[in-house]
């Protein structure tokens, strides 16, 4: 399956979402016919489709679109990949960074494809724990590397805007497979993502 980046809004989905959001605006006590809100249902309908476009993307196809045979066996790290996702419990954003590494076993992929895989799963209704494992599994299943590591650090607006309202809390999740289950390899990875190279 070929991978092609595209931004498409399904007309039927847009229409149905617009009706729902117009209804929501009324239910919370606003006037959906007010000038400033007239186009809001359409804007939100399109935004929601964009923010959840990961359901229509295939992480394996993305990785395979730039998969190359290479006799390399050193750790490859792509760190500080921005994440914008939505908590499936309150549909509020969580925002942060992903750090991804793998040790090739004959195959590598384009560096940008690693970041795109992060987006595939982030652009869905998510929990951070599942997101971390999904990214790891996609790389593991497609490239069959010696090991994969994923660490995600994120702030959750559901914790900041409502509930406990803790403004500075950061949630960190990790997933390690293969060689990264060894303390020495895992420590090297963690040192690379937390330190600065001189």
C-alpha cells in the first residue's frame, strides 16, 4: 500500500459533525446563530477530522515507503518529536514529546517516517500508555530491528484545566523491546535523550 500525505474532509462526516456541534453549542447555553459562532460547527467538524486523521493512516505503509537495506547495527535515535493528541476520556489535548530509537537488523527507514509513525497513533483518541506501545510495535513489526525504545513525556489538559488542576505535572511512559531490555542499552538511550551532545 503506497503512502501519500493528504488532508481530506469527508462531506458526510463533516455534515453530521456540524449538526452535532451546533446542537452542543445550544446545549451549553450559547446561541449557535450568533455571528461569531455561525461557522464554528464547520470549523470544529473539520478540525476534529484533522485531529483524528490517524485512523485513516497506516504506520506500516509509511515505514515501508522508505525502507532500505543497510548493514548498520548502531542505535538510531529520533528525539523531541512533538506530540499533539487527545485524551479519549475527556477529548482534551495532551501535548509533549516522543523519543524513539531502534537498533537495525539489516533494515533502516527514513528518519521523517519515524516522526510520521508517531503522528499516525497520536492523531487518534488516545491514552499515553497505549500510544507508547503502538509506536514501538509498528517499528518492531515493520523493520524487525534488534530492539526498539519509545519514551513519551506529555502534559495533559484534562489534569490542568479540570479535575485536580495540576499545572506543572508531566506524565512519562516508556516501552522497551529486544536489546533495549538490557540495562546497558537502555541506559545509553536514556542518556542520549536526556543529555546534550557537545
